[in-house]
């Protein structure tokens, strides 16, 4: 059985995962109307779907442990970006925020001696390591490209095949 404190922390994480899905969905919609970056668009749509699955995984866990997972109201995410580079910088910043939130949930679970929740959250820790590494890689590549349109073409061509070792 989840304590009220752990349940509240996990419901907050559900909100964050749902918000992440919406943020990446907004990025995908913006990217879709930019010329020539179809794979970047697909990358963001895929990321949005993954974040929704992360949210659902949390909802099931909370409910299976005798808690009540709540579906959150969400704020409007940013809808436009000055450039692809800005969108990916926002992605990295958001992933770092999500990692900090997961760590907070783990701190609460350990304080409550809820080792089942601690164990469950380890999947999210591993996932966030991969997400942050991928976001850093994307940002590094965009930094190398600068304003080179042919570099952006190659970035878009390769984005769906970029992976991180161990991912």
C-alpha cells in the first residue's frame, strides 16, 4: 500500500510525464510546418508517445499498489521555437528537470521505506540517463552544424538512427 506522501509524489510525476508528452507533441507540431525536417518531426512525435507510455506506467503502478492515480490538468506548452537548435536545447533542459523529479520521488520513497516504489523507479532512472545522453548528443551535433543548412539536412537524415551506447 502506498503512503499518501508517496502517492502524492507519484501523482506529481504522472503530471510531469503527461506534460513532457505535451511539450514534445507541441515541438512535433511546430517541426512539422518547418521545411525539410520530416525526421526531426517524427523524432518529436515518437518522444511524445514514449512520454505518454511513461505516464501510463506510473498510473498503473499507483493503482496496482492501492493508491489512486490522478489525471492532471496541463498547462499550455511552448508552441514555437526560434530554431531547431532552440527546440533541442529546451528538450535537454526538460529532460534534466524530469531526472531531478524522479530523484525526488526516490528520496521520498526511501524516506517512507517504500522499497517497492524505489525499485520500480529504477527503470525511470535508467531511462533518464539515456534520455539526457541522447539530448546532449543532439545538442552537440547541432552546435557543430551551426547555421549550415547542409548540416541540418544530414542531422534530419540521421536523427532516427542516432542512439546512445547501452540504450
